[in-house]
């Protein structure tokens, strides 16, 4: 009951003092004067590797010169994916005294960069010393309005299905296909280039479709399929072995990149021309072509032998027809004739010797 009478008396005194105190309250540095100062607008880094909460430091000051002030701190926030909190929500400051407090913004990694919110931090005088003034013309308020934003971050993956060494012959063209995935939180103008194209061109390689590409790719999207066509040098006295390095970089974050490297191998020109592009390292191919070549030579050898034998038999038949016929000699059964062809040197030795002499 006594407490109720105390509040009533304070209210009556306040009503009576308002006309007298109004000029002091409205003046700079007068009773109830207050100021609020906060740092620059917060921007949250949501990269998976560097995420952290964002803190905004604010300072509230009792600019009055007579009485202590009771001050209440509140925030206005309509964010959904990010929360806001105050380290302190009330102060009692003597005239000229100031106090710091922190506004913390908490979210999660990989938030979309398009998220943005406006916020208001308010410091309101609720009492002059023991006299409550909240909700009255004597209650001053200082506001800070700011914008909360999400920083863009770059993250990408260069996808080349075949990263094995490429074997080539002189002047041959090969196709290297690839795509790039945008794993960042905003649209990104992704660039892809052969970083050592100058060195390769000095060796005689030619990039017929150019050595660099670029395309805008949506967040969590994938680029169209690129095709890099490389032509081997037109001559190679010795084997050429050179590495090719393909690098994709983010325009949103220049320090972010992904790369793939592999070898381009061009056979020496004499090996390529002699074997029609056959790799000397492929022993199975060499064995196959060797067997085919040997078989062809063997067939040609047999055809030559058959041809020579046919010609010689033909000439003998002509000679036999030209000889005069002789009377048949009758041989009695009692004679025992021994036909030993091994001793007939005229048949085998002469024919074979003549045949090989012709060869």
C-alpha cells in the first residue's frame, strides 16, 4: 500500500515538473539527452571453411549534465535464417558516462548471398534518477538503423572425366571435355584456362578452340560442357612429353580455384610414319603385325616355287615331244629290274638345283 502511494506521489511530482523540465530535456546536453553510436553494417562470411558469427559494437552515452539516466536497449529484427542477440539490454549511466554493448548475428554456413535484412537498435531513457519518464515526452530515444548482408563466397569443382595421359601422333587432334560446378552461394562468372598454354604453343601444340573459357553459373549449378581441342605438333624428331594444366577460378573469390593436370605424349615422327601410328610400347600389336608379315612372305615364297616348277615341267614336256620315237624293248619276266630312285641323280638333283638357281 505504501509502495502504491510512493508511485502515485512520483507521478504527481513528474506532472508538475514537466512544464519546467521540457526546455532542459529538449536542449542538447540537457536532462535526458542520449546518443547511440554503432559500427559499420555487418556482413556475415558463410564460407564452410571460414564461417563465424558477426558482432556489431555499439556505444550508448548519457549526454546529460545533471542527472543519471536509466537506459533500455531493444532491437527490431525480422530475420528468418539469422538470429540477433544483445550482450546487455539496460544501463544506468551518470551524466557524461558511456557504455559499450555488442549486437551478435548468428546464422549458419552456406547461406544464400541474396539474404539481407534491415535492423534497428534503440536506446531509450526510462528514468531520470529516481523519476520514471518512460512513455512521457521527457523520455528521449536514440536509434541506429543498419543493413545486415551475407558475403559472397566462391567454391567450385572442375570435372574432367578422363585425366589420363593422352598419346598422340604428329598433327593429330584430341578433344578434352569438361564442366565446372558452382558450389558457392551466389552466381559466379567462372573462368577456365590452360595456364601453361604459352609453353605448349612453343613446343608446337595448337589450341584450335582457344585456351580459355568463361561462363556465368548459378549457385549450386553446373556449367555447359566445354570442349578443348588440342592439335599435336606437325613434326617430332624425338618423343614430346609435356604436361597440360587446366585451372578453373571464381570471380566471386579470386583465391578459390580448382585444377587438373595430365601429360600430352607425341610419338617421334619416324616411329609414327613407319608403323602408321602404332605404339612401340604395344607389344601385342607388334606381334600381330609381325605374324601377318611373316605369313605373307611365306605365301609369296611358295607361289614363286610353284611357278618355277610349273615352268620347268612345261619345258621338259616340249623336249620329250620333239625326240624321235624309239621301238619298244621287250623285257623278259626273268629279268629282275631294280628301280632305285635314290641313285637317279638326274631326276632329283638336277631339277632341284635348277629350280633354286632360277630363284
